[in-house]
C-alpha cells in the first residue's frame, strides 16, 4: 500500500533552517504520472499548499509566503521528497505533511511538527 513518512521537523530559532524528508513507498515514485506536494497546517488555520514538484520534468511551484525561502526536491533513486526551509519565521510554525495522488486517491503522511520560536 502507499505510504508516506515524514521526518525532520523540530524546534528552530527564527532565521534558522530545517530539512524535511518524505519517504514514499507502495507506488512507482519515479513514474511521470505522479507529483509530490508539501502542505502545512497551523493551529486554527486551514491547510495550506506549500510546494509542489512534478516527476515528468521536475518543475516546482511554491506558495507566495515561502517562495525564495523554501526549496522542494526529489530523489527518485531513494523514493524521497525533501523540503529545504531557510530563513524560517514564526509564522512558518505548523504541522508539515507530504501528499500525492495515486489512481485518484489522496495519500498523506502523518505529518511532522515545525516550530519556529526564540
């Protein structure tokens, strides 16, 4: 079955950096049909799409709030997608989850908490 497992969250000071990982299994990760996305949800707020990466050409898209600070990448050899987060701000505090769609079904990881605080 499809599984997504996130890791790499934690507590970081404003201006710091983190790298999140999402290990995928149960589907052909490198197949051009699939994209991978990172979402986040802060307490009391709706879930927000942060970044997307496609397989077919590796193109990426970012939310305006994280553009130029976050970078999404994928390692097809290891079935892993990453989110590199730089210049972190307190407003980046949220649970970050990775997502993909396989045969029309949405799959989500369990999420990883990122807290930006001094």
